[in-house]
């Protein structure tokens, strides 16, 4: 478990760089971080699957996301994650979105079967600004 707290910042931060590739985050729990639970600012072949990411954006509500991909990241998968409500809680996560793919320069990615229920913004629970023609975003649970 990657548990947050005062001044903890991100759960995981994947920095941009040409040597950042073949990263897999699987079966982890991220809880209570000040900023994004998982922040990806670059790299290729990033695979985020089967994780529980909740209660991010503790520093400022409705500002940060559970999973965040910065502009220009391609060749990634986000599948089967729970991105929102804390277990055994009826309180929404302070995070703005379960998943944020920000900026238009993204391509070759899949976002499939994620539960983005219980965040602050949008009725879908995620935002996808990528304009690439090789993407597949489907079957992600929205906020009811």
C-alpha cells in the first residue's frame, strides 16, 4: 500500500524521459495522497492495471486525479482499476477525476473497464482529451 499523509505528494510519479519505458503498476493500493495518486508525465509502454487508487487530491479538493497522464504520453494501458471511493465509505473522493488524460498529444492507448465512481467532476468520472486515432476508451464505470 502506498499511503499518503501530510506532505506526501504523489503516490507514484513517472517522470518524462526517453529512457522511461516498460513500466507496470499492478495490484497496488494508493490512498490519501496530496496530489495525483499516479502521475505519468512521459514514457512509453506504461501499463496500469488492477489497482485501487482512492482519496487523492487531499491537498486541494477537486484539483488532482487518481490517475493522471500529462500531455504527450503514448503507448499506454489503463485497465481494471478502481479510481474513486474509499472502501467502506459513502464519502466521495476529493479527486477531480478517476482518470485524467490531459492534452491532445496522446496516441496508441487503451482505457478499459475502470471503475471511476465517486469523484468530484463530470458524469463519466474520467476525462480524455487525447485526439490520436489509435485509442480505445470503453466500458469505464461513470458516476451514477
